[in-house]
């Protein structure tokens, strides 16, 4: 029997649904919206339908957005979308769910564990100190038997402290609050030094040690302290659960991964327990002596740490024969230094833009900036974005690139890429670099262009265009009533390398031409018969389409400051005296385009 | 005999630390809040101050700033104790110029060693 729901029932379901439901067509226009969805935008369906839907969507994935909750306060909504057909056209069915409570609950849970952990420390301190004062005989003689019980008490407070520490650590990691200090590091060196620390313990227990490490280094991109923590845990466990035989530690490269194995000939883990080995508070094996009792959190933390490094951890074990724990870390590649922050930004599920700049002659610039040109450019551009109220993460990728993550940004606007170009040039000028710099720049958007870090980076690289080549192909229009002066300017520009230069004798001719094509730069005379330069600027600034066209004013006269100032609401206007010094003209045009 | 001022709002911790330090031939004075600690530091001129960071009203960090304001107390080394340990806190107190940092719960041998090390530096 098929489950056919009558049409009006279906309508009523959608109408009454507490989840927001929206249909967005391929032009991002809302074609249908139910009351619950409209409510999240503090609006009514009638007001929103046929209007653009301004949040970036990625079918099959969920993203988060700010919403207005029923109580009027802002909250978080989870957006999901799937491809559907709407009136014969491709469209997206978007559902929005208020997840504010869920996020709040998660945060409360983390805060609670955090607070409890801290609150436990103070009484633990008093207990431990009080007992140890007695045990040490400070308050009077203590018998050997009493000492034994007092040390039991201390051992257990220490154990409790370890649990508190681990619990806090795990909570931080799970909440994504634990920041990794990733750097290029040699895994072999780290493994060797840890093995050295454990060597005496292994020998003391009468166990053999079998270390198999390749001769060359093996670079990974990781937090040394955290990897040390994992290795301490794995090797410590192996020793703890092995009474006779061998502890083995090996590292090898497998398909671009650095794989580290720690194996033992200990008691092993039963088939039944094996799947639970990385769970919290799971403790296996015979009760070992209480002095090195585990917290039941070590393996859970270790696995989380490795996963935070985009690696994986697994275990193989045969009961009564021994266990092998292994983890894999991605081998170091320079790109990881960019992919990592990208991945973290992706996890926040907010749209962002990735801008890239590549310098083609870093060394030449380095001399002029007094070293570290990439870092300095990154900082300059960061400040410029921050002045625009944006949150940015600049990443310098040696030897020649700077990437800038602009968070929570709806940078779909095609103008954002030319803004980057201008910012880059401004940064060069700010650093006192006098010459034209040969650079490429590009942009990729999350989630529109890609949803994986390496693909997004790749997409940004593919988008990169050479600024100089692009600039030389830009269309420059010169408006002047004196043919000789036009010719002089045109000759100079052609000499610089510009290929598309058009000459127009007055304002009316310019606007006639602009019906067909728009200039990328306008070189304008102010004093012209008919329409004056002021009138031309006025008309250009009136229209949204033309207000951003950069203008270079060439004038033999003093500019009438009063009239001029009202147009200079943008940096895209510069003035030069006529006739212009060739070098100044070249730099000005470079700066404006 | 070195004179140590211990400031903590938990009387049990004060009591246990006091006994421990006395057993190590140190003279101990105690304060249960920061205002009292500042007054005592000024009047008694201890050789070292052990101070809890989290205390009601005035916290250990602001008390530290106050101590640095008076010539009589500015040179007294301060070791912070805290139940809220972490790399950030440790770095922060080091940057402020504190003589040391100990996380609760601590091992008494470590505590004594730390105090003796700071005293030896003076």
C-alpha cells in the first residue's frame, strides 16, 4: 500500500511545521517559504517570497546561520538543503532548524565538567597535604603499618587528580577548545627521545625493547607536546600490561602517511572488549598495582589528539598474545600550513573567503622591506580587512605566498577581488616599495567553491591571475578636448604596456561609448566645452553601476576644491597636473587599476 | 629563619601548608584574604609570599599589582598557587614577574623545593 497524503493535508503539515521550509530557485530567489522559516527572519512569508535568499547554500551539507528566535533574541539555525525540481526548474529545498538550545546544552555540559574539575582540586589539595603531613611524621611518630595506609590515601588522591586532569583535557579537546601548536616536526626524533625515557623502566621490568626506525627523518605537521602525550600513553600502556617478552616501537612511511606502531607481548584485549578500547572510562586487563592505575581516559584522549591532526588510530590485539596500537599522521607538506586553518574555519560552518597573493620576485622586495616581506604584507592586509570590520587569519606560505581567510564573509561580490588587488598594492606602498610589484592574486569561497580544505586551496590557486598581464589588458578611456594631449598620454600609456586605450573628445561621447562598454580607468580633463569634468564625475557617482570606476583627473588648472570634495568619497579619484611626469603617471595608473 | 606569608581563603589549605613549612624550619604567617595579605606583607616584610590566585573580593593577581606599588613590598617574591592551572595562566604570571607557579593539588616536596629555590635566588 502506498502512503498517499492528500494535498491539503500536506500543505497543512508544511504550514504547521516548526522547522523552517524554503524553496530557493537557481537564481537564489525564494519561491516558497513557510511561516516557521519566515519567523526565523522576523518576517512574514508574503514579504519574503520572490526576494533573494542571501545565505550561501551547499546541498547535502549543513551550515549554520544567525536567526531570530521566538523570544526576539538571536540564536543559531542549522540550514540543510537538497536538490529538487520546482515548476520544472532546478531548485533547492532548504530546511532551517533552531539549534540554539542544543548548542547551549553542549556548552553547559562542557562548562560543568570544567567547573567541577576545578572545584575538586581545592579539597584534593587539603586532603593530600593533611595526610602527607601525618605520613611524614611531622605531627608525631607513625608506625610502618599506619604509613602504608596513609600512602594508600595519597596514591588515591593522586589518581583522582589524574582523572580530573584528563577529564578536563578531554573536555577541552572535545569542545574544540584545545588549540594545537602545530609545527613541522620530526616524528622519528620525538619517538627516539621518548623511547629513551622509557628504556630504563623496560629494562627494570625484564622486557626486551625492539625499536625499528628508518634512518632518515620523517617530517609531520603536528603539535610536539600532544604527540609526546600520545606516545607516552601508548608505550606506558604497553609496559604496564606486559609481564614478559618484548615492547616494540616502529615508524614507517605508508602511502604519504607516517605510521607509528607500538606493540607488546602482554595480556592483550579480548575480542569482545576490542571495539570499546577507545571509549571513555574503559579499563581492561587484570587489576595492576594501584600505583600506576590508569584513568580510563588515556586512549580516548590519544585518539582524539590524533584525529585533531587529521590522522587515525587503531588497535589489533590477540587475547593473551599481545596488542598493537598504531596511529597515522599525514606527512608534512607546506600546503598543510594553509589547509589546517582552512579546515578549522570550515568546522565553524560559517561562510568565508580565501584570498591568495603570490609574489613573483620575493627576494627583490625583501631588500626593500628589510626582510620578511611576506609577513609584513600579511600584517598590512590583515589590518586593512580589520578596519572594514572583518575577522581575518593571514597565513604566510613560504616561499612566496600569502593567504588570507576572511571569516563570516559573504564575499561573493565580484568587487571583493578587486578590493584585494587594491589592498595588496596599498600594502606594498605602505611598506615603502616604490616599484611595481609583479604578483598574482585570486579568491575561493566556502562553501560555494569547495567544501574540502585542499580543494578550496586548489581552487584559490587556479583563480590566481597575474596582476600585470591583467592590468595591461584593462580598458582605459581618455576624455579630453585637446587631441595633442590625448595623443601624448596615449603614447606614454602604450609605452608602459597598456593595450586598450580609447580616446573620447567630450563627456557626451564618453557616455555614448559607455552604453556599449565600461572603462576600467577613466583619465579625465576637467575643463571641457559642453559637459565639464565635474559633471562627468557627478553622473558616474550617481549610478551604482559606474560609481566604482577609478578616475584619474588631469588638469592644467587648480582644482576647485569645494566642488571637487563632494565627489571624493572614494579613493578611486586621483589628480595629476598636466602634462604629467611619465614616472608619476605610470605609478598613478598602476595604483588606480 | 625565612619568614613566609601564605594567603589562601581555604583554612584547611592554610593549616596544612603552615604545618609543612614549620617542619621545614620556616616561620609562617597566614592571611585568609588578599587585603589582609597586603597589610601583613607591608607590616611584616616576609621573605616570600605564597598566594592563591582565586580569592573572594580581591584576587591574587590584583593583590600582586598592589604589592608592586609599595617600595616596602615590591621586592618580595610571590609564588602563585592555583586550582585553575593551565599554560595561559602560567605564562601570564611569569610575564607579570611572579617568582613561580604551583598547581593544586601539589606535592609537598615540590612546594618546599620551589620555595627554597626562590629563597636561594634572593
